[in-house]
């Protein structure tokens, strides 16, 4: 799981020194980020979904906070900062991320070296049917469903061998369309019902699903979640 960015005292403190140094787009972004994150005391931090894009159309930076800190943040433009996407993580959301990782990986979940082949795609398909019939049906509220489906989809995308190594005509299309339909129905709920913020988490989830859609498009699998 990508590292979470927590509220930073040093980031907040920059605002008190505005008379000495003009705030950069980086400073302004994370000042707002901290305000929104602290608005919900259940937030532990933010999971980065998309990093800061490099200038002049170069590839995005790796999602690595250590690498980010090595950059001269004062040179980031407002446009680059606006490209960042985060999802705020609560304890329940973090627990679901670990639960779904173990659910998808099965006996390999705690292995230091994991092996994937075509059989993994069968496991993913069977797992989706179990997820729908057993886990999903237990979710009572839109907020519970959001935490569960986010965690499930994040791990499906993270361990994506099944997308590239599967046999055609075995129902993979139905699984992907089914998952997209679950998201489409869920995202019709407002942010309050989902237990998320409009500023960071909703855009972050949409970005995650858009990236997932691109991965699936390359394999001609239709994921129409909007």
C-alpha cells in the first residue's frame, strides 16, 4: 500500500511565516489538504493515487514520498499540484485494505515472494462471485460499501496479473462489467452518505477507477463505471 501522508505541523506552520516568505503552490496545496483532512478526526492520512506530474509533459513521478522530498518543491506549478490525487484513509478503510489484500491473494498474502500465472485469473473471478454473494451483501450502508469496494478494487488493480494473463471467453467480461456496475450505482450516493470528502477523496477514487479503466481497456475489457 502506498505510504500515507499525515497532517504536517511544518506544513501548517508555513502559513504563519507568510510575511517572511510567499507561499508556493506546494505550500498552498498542502495547507488546504491539511485543513480538509483534519475536518474528519477519523482520517489517519492520505493515500496517494496520482503523484505530481513532471513539467513539459514528462512522465509522472513515481509514487514515492522520499523521492518527492528530494525535489525542489518551490518549483512546482499550480497546475502540477492540481494533478495530485489522494484518498483519505480512516482506520476502517485501512482495515478493509488489508482484509481485501488477504482475500484476493489467498494463501500467498503473507509470502515475501509471490507467484502468479493464468490460474490467478480464475481465482480472481471466483473471488468476485464470493465477494458479491457474501461480503458485499453484508454491507448495510453506502459508507460501508464504499470502504469495502475501494479496498477490493485497489487490490485488484495493485495485483493486476489477472488482467494481462487470462484466457478469453471465460467470463472475465462479465466480472469487469459487474464491478463497474457496482461502482456506478455506489457513486450516485452523495459524499455524506459515502463518508468521504468532495475535495480529495472523491476525485482520488475517480482517478483510481479511471486508471483501472485504462488498464482494462488495453485488454479490451469494458469497465464503464461512470
